[in-house]
C-alpha cells in the first residue's frame, strides 16, 4: 500500500532494534525478592552504580511482551495533541529541494530542543552542510528522554538506528522525510495505522476561537486560556501575553463579528456563555487551559463586585493584584460554564512556571466546583504524588478529578512508571488517561510508543508480582489507552470507526 501511495515506510518488528533501557522501580515490592538481591541493590547505590540493565531485562519477560503487544493492538484515544493544519506544520523549512519537512524540521518540531542543543537551519542550505555540524550535537543528549522518544519513530518508520546512524543513512533519512511530507496521507498512515490512534484530541492554540478541525481523526478542544484576559480589549496584543497567537484569541473581535455587546462585565459574561455554546455546537468535547505558563494556578473565588471594578480599564491603570483578581473571577466562571455545557476541563499542571504550577494550588477551584470535571494534565510533573493524592482525596467526596499522563512518559519514563504504579495504588483505574502532545507524525509515534512501554512495564510487574491477573492487567491497559476517554466523553462513540479501521 505504501508503495502505491508513494510513501516510504519500513515495517519492522518491535524486537528488531535495541530498546532503550528503563530504570527499575525500587519503591515497589516484588522486584527485590531476596536478601542477596537487596544487598546488591544497596551496594550498587553505595558505589554509585545504577543497575539499568535490569529494566531492560524486565522488558524481555514474556509477560511484558504479551502486554505490550496487546496494548499495541488497542485502537487508542489520544486526549491531547497540537497537530496543526498540514500546510502550517511548524517544521517546514526551505531546503535545497524547496520548502518542506526534513530531519531538522522533525527534531525542531519535537521536544528534543527543549533541553538539548540543535544546530540551526539556514534557509536553502544543503543537508550535508547542516549535518556536518549537527551530527556532533547529540552526544550529551542520548540519555535524555526527549532524545530517546524519537528513536522508535526513526527505527520503526524508516528502518534507521539513529544512535549509530552513518552520514549516508542520515542523508537518506532526511530525503525520505521530505518526500513523505509532500503528502498529507503520511500523517494518517503513521497516526491511525502505525501508532493505531483512532481519535486524537487537538488543542488548536494557534486559533483558539476558530472552532474547526483539519483531520478526519481530530477531536476539537476548546482552549479557553485567552478568555481570562478580557478585562480590556487592549489585552489581545502579543506584548502582554506570550501565549497570545493572533486574532482567533480575541473575544472582542468574536463579539464584533457576531454583533454582540461587550461593554460591561455582564456583557462579557454573556459573551462567554455564547462562545461556549458555539464551541460545543462545532463539536468541542472539552476545555483546555495553559495559564500555568503565565501565572500561578491558585485561583481565588473573587467577588463579582471586585471584578466589575476592573472591567473596562487598560492594564496601565491596574496593579498586578487587580489583574489577577479579574483572571481569578473569570476562571471560576469558566469552571461553572464547564459544568453547564458538560465540557470537562483540562488544565496544564506541572512544568511551566515551576513554583506556581503545583496541582495542589487548584484545590480551592476543584472543591468549589463539584459539578465540573477537572483533568489534571502531565500528571502534575514533578508533583505526581500530589496529583495522585488529590484524586485519592476527592474520591472520598466529589469524585470530579481525573489524571492525564500526557507528555509525562517522554519527560521522564522513570517518573511515568512510578506514577502509574502509585496512581493505580490509590485510585480506580478509570481515572487515568494519556496523550502524546506532539506536532509531527514522528513525534506522535514516539510518544505513543513510550506511553505503551511504560504502561506495559508497570502492568507486567504487577502481574509477575502476583498483584493482579493478566486479564485484569489487559483491562486496565485498555482503560487507560482507550476506554476511559470514551467513558468521560461518551459523544466520541459516534466517531468510532466502523469500516475495519479506516478513516
């Protein structure tokens, strides 16, 4: 099929390439089964030696292989990605063959350069010129997850072992990426077939109020980040907000285009209700906030009168406390509208403004809105324990919190495995979801593979320890990969494939 479409994709068996080595979870019982092994662990730590190979050995067990194969076979529901329209993918550069995606574009669009160096690309330069410098930049990155999560994509999709890539292989990989991205079918081939993702939630942060999707497998997310800035129309300018991306962030423009008033706080609240209704009518299934990149996640329940005193005044006339008070007030209104329209609320927690993004800061908002379904993103990394404790606590009361492990396995597979262990210890298994959170076919594939590896490793350990049966492990894995999203978002069932797996 791929030859007929012109796409180049080498099919490889999972065992055909060296797997990355995952750390052993020392905090769980069952790995250390004897005093001799316990002594070896102690001496390893005293001598500064970490027995990473044991994680690799665990992945060679029959239990792991069977569970991983089963999870691979489950059509996944990916609850968070940023896949832009095909002609607007962020990795396109000017190459010697014209505008298109290349190896630099894939690396640049992925999370690799977040913490790792990446040689820049000069428009129109040759691959050989770029690679002569770029090939030396990976040496200090090879142990990082943000490098390693791309390796399965290069191996499985292109048949290339990137850790041992030759100059000729790199040149060929670059050209094949360029050729594949001439055709949008490459995205569908990788996402829906190779990664086996049936539906994908797409957060269109580049056009939050446009309310359209660009792919048949896409599920619309309503990003509400910019709505809290609405105390004055001048807020919708890039100089104030690094998370501002253009006219489709502007509720005042939205109101003007529809002939709606926006002259008072009452008008603005009515406008928000109208925007919610329109988003849901266009198929949005949930909300998303990325305010953790800009401010604290602590939102106070501000009186309406205080917010009214702020509305209509430009930032230059306000102090920071007044700005925060208005944003807090609106965030509580968004939570209320989330419940009214039955649109669960995905909230970015963890790594952003680090000191201000602990999910514990959301407790007042969560407890004050018991009818709103809150989804805590990224597992709260690095506060995965606190995130689990929030759900554990809420399970005794409101039961309105879910965890999404999106992005966590490619931040730290070590912490992701520990988190899955702890979360499954303290909450029902229908409270956990996942997402790949990437922007290219290769990044999405790698993030999906890493998530399935982490889940399979944790579930295999529980089976081998005798904690759960293989049947129960499969059920939990399927819940996290697929069923929990269908349960929380039942409207997705009408979108499921009925044509044997083809969109």
